[in-house]
C-alpha cells in the first residue's frame, strides 16, 4: 500500500488528498452558492464578465459551428432524399397557391397605399437589420438561448428583436463586441407584449421552458379562438409592431404555437429597432393621478444606446421582412 | 539554471497531461453547444459534463479535482447563459455525492456503474429542478430536465468507454485504487 501511495499520480493524490479534496469541495460549493445569491440579488451584475467570456469563446464556437452546420445540411439532405417526390409535389402545389396570393397581395398593397395617402397616415419607420450566424445553441432543459456572431461592433444592443425567415425568435439580452446572446421566446425569462389578430386582444407571452409559451394578462372574460395569428405590438417600446410570432394553439390553456418552432435556423436577423426603454430597467408605470416627472428630469430610464455604424445595413419595412 | 527550467517545463507538461479529463470535457461541452439541432430540437443534448464528473469521481478523482469541476460548471454557466454559479453548484454536489459512493461503485461491473450513474443523473435532475425552481421562484417543467437525464443515461456507456481509454494513459488500475 505504501508503494501505491508513493506512486499515485494526479493533482491531489498525496496522503492528505482525501481531506484536501473534501475541504476544496466544501469551499467551492460555498463560492458557487454565494455567486448564485449575488446574481439573484443584483440582476445583471455578471453581464460584463459574461460578455467578455462570450467574446473570447465566440471564435472557437464559430469554428465548431461550421462543421456542425455542414453536418446538419448533410443529415437534412439524407433525410429529405427519401421524400423528394412528395416534397416536390407539395412545393408545386404551394407555389401555385402562392402565385395566386402574390397577385392578391399586390392588389391589397396598392389599395392600402391609396387609403393611407387619402387618410394621410404616417408610414411605418423603415428598420435596418443585421444578419448573423448562430454559433452556439444552448437550448437545454433549463435555459433557452443562442449565441450569434455579431455584437456591438455591428450595431447590436440589448433588447433588439431577433427574427428568422419564419417569424420572431427572441431578443438580444447581452451584446459583447463581436457576439451577442439571444433569449428565445420559450425561455423562462422571456416576456413579450403581443396582439391577437382578429380579436385585437393584447396579452403578454410568457416563456416557461416548454415549446409553447403561455398567454398571460388577457382581459378578464376574453375569448380567443384557436389558430388566431399572434403578432408583436409596439407596447412598451420594445418591439416594432406586426412581427409574426405564432398562432393560438388548440390546447385548453391559452398557449402559443410559435412559427419558429423547435428547429433553429442557421442565420438570423437582428432588427435595429431602438427600444425606447430598457426592458430590464424601465421605471414602473405611474399610478393614475400620480404627478408626472418634469420634462428632462432623470426618470431612471437609461438613454438609448449609441447606434454604431452597421457594417452592411439594409433598410426594409418590417412587414416585408417577415412572411408570417 | 537550465535544470530548473527543465524541471519547470516537465512539471507544466505533467500538469497539462493530468488535465486531459478536464480539457476533453471542456471540448465536449463546447461541441454539445454546436447548433446541430438534432431531432429538430425535440431531444436535448446529453449532459456530458455530468457523465464526466461521475466517471472521474469514481475512477480517478485525482485527475478531475473539485476545482476542475468548478471550472466546468462555471464554463457551462457562461456558455449557456445560466445564472452564474448554478451549474458549478450542481456539478460540485453531484461530484461530492459520487465521491462519497466511490467505495461502493469502484470495481463494479459495467452494468453496476451504469446503474450508479442512472441514480446520480436522476437525483441530479431533481436537484436541478428544485434549485432552478427556487432560483426563478416558479415551478420549472420537470419533463425536459428528466428527458435530458434519460438521454445522458443512454449515452453514458459511450462516454465511459472514451474516458476509460483516456484513463489508460494517465494511470494504471492499481495506482488509481
């Protein structure tokens, strides 16, 4: 046994290894617990460190993402090979239907423009966007975020909406210099003001780590129909209006079937719509009858982040960004 | 002077060599974050870190000491956007629990160790659920957490085989006792 003790290799393999091991576990458990309590007490305290670490690891993640993306494309190709005939048929039918819709859409657009001119409606602000590649997908059972390879240098800021070709995906929660973390709509911390089309009801869509977020704060006694389309509202100044989100699911509880689903796109677009408030630090709504603060007085709301010059800005009306 | 330098380089090389389990697990952690989106996102990626923590706690805690487990947990916190300290706390607890059962599990058959990991994975999943629900002050859905535990249990033999191979380079069975 003495021979074994002398010859054992590793970090804490000495005669006191057992004691130092248990002491170090106890000490580190306390450190982790304190960090957790501090993170809970002061939200965003570690954001700076997190951004730095994310920026540092982003190049590695980017390298890893390329073969992963190729593998995904290859596996998708293999799986679609067996259904190529059915897929072709389906696409032909869809194409014919869309051609008809396109003609109707052009006519509707012409009419809408005409009515807007007559009513002297101010047109929607054009919104620029940045396209970025998804380099990490941390969608575990606990947290639902993705990492993209664009950051403050490309003009990204906290709170901006992120979309893919199907609809709203989430919003930017931390933006480093060259990378940013996107909080998906399904995450537990996601709260999005939405509008239910048709009934014109407003609600807050709350993520709960399942694939279908819940609709909360619906007006009492309101009735919503399954299949009703859900879009963003500009309420709270966080998102531009009209971004397609999903539709009301068939389930009994008011849940949303997201257009983006569980499958993630390789590339996303971050809309450079400047939120008028910081979603995490916005002051509470004043109570009815409360005295409004003086113009120019400090309100607690941070100033808008300085818009950096985009590398390749593209200007498109929001409605044109999303087919919904 | 040259001798001291040689000793220093050799010492550093040895430390890097001993850090193989940590480095391999870190690489696996980063690979698991790659946007593969297998099964269209319906099946979660296995918790390779937990499998690694359990394996090394049983078959060579000197090669994955507590500080390495802490580093792994913290990396996962930063990489996934989880609250800082959360996964570090979970993995250290799983490490401590596995280490306390080391005498029982060491030398068992493959099935025995697999069963051991299954117990640790399920207990850890419950601990994660309770800790997460406490942190966010609302009940988290238990299903996805248990599903990840199930996926981790299924892939554990593969992870264990890989680490057994690595362990062969680090030590002999007799020394590890």
